[in-house]
């Protein structure tokens, strides 16, 4: 892994406040695979009436998938540290008339929820978080026994794709979203959960990994 700066939480927050109005553009710049958000949400195995948490929910681009999965009787919790990003998520929720979506301005390690959740999602955020492992452990603690944690993120590809794309991803990430493309987040999931599953997408440039909390482990 090449040297990568550890950005402060304040620096990250300010950067994402500035990026919030144009954030959808980065799905194009980083060639986000079509349908990957829906695929990540599907790995949560949510049912109507379930409760789900999204950590670093950003502008709320995953909210439609999560809200559709839990229905009107479930509840979606979203947490983000950027006021600019969260305001757009709140506007999305208001526009769609989702009274069962609760959005909280808070750090990924410091929020609290009124109840345990059936699923927890990290989407295109883990490699940006300054205290990422603590955030992962905290979300795991919020899961009910039997609940599923899903992490969707970009990764460095192997072979010719890696040689071609990784330098570009390095430069573009430093200039924009600040996410470290050299991390291997699935190793943190493995350390936390012991057993996990993973699928690579678009030639290994993106991945989704997921783990189920044991039913004998307390929430």
C-alpha cells in the first residue's frame, strides 16, 4: 500500500459539504456499476417491518432501496457527519413522504439508536472514515442477533485492470472523495465476524461483502 494521508474528520466533513451538490457526478467519474446499490441492499435480506441502519448515508442515494425493503411498517436510520450531505438526504426523504426514515447528524462512531436493527450498511464510505474499524464495530453492536452487516466499496483490481486503473483511482480519490483505494476492508469484516461472504464486481474494481451476526451474540 502506498502512503495515504489520514485526513482529519473536520477536513473530510468540509470536503463532503462542498461535494454534496454535485455528488452524483462521482458515480460517473468512478464508473460505479449499474445496480450495485440495489445489490448491496438486497444482501441485507430485509423484510417488511424490519429496522435498518445506513452508516455515512450521504445524500441518501440508498434510501429508496432500504425504504422499499422495509416498507411502511419498518424503519430506516441514517447517520452522516456532513451537514451538506445530510440535508440532501433529508430533502429526498421529505420529497418522497417517508415518515419512517430518521436521519441523524453525527460521527460514525458516536451515534445511538433507540432499538436494535436487522441490517447495517456501509456504502462507498468505509475507506473515507477516519475511525473506520471503530465505526464497523459500533454498527455491529447495533445489530440484533441474526442481523446482517453489508459493506460495499471500491477496491484495487488485480492484473492489467489494476495496473491501468489504480493510479487513476489514486489521483482521483485524493483530488475528490478522499477514499483510500488500497485498503482491504473485508479483512476488518473477517476480524469482526469471523465468517463472511464476498462478491467482486466489474472486474474486481468494486466488491460487496456481508456477514451475519451470530444468534447467540448479544445486540
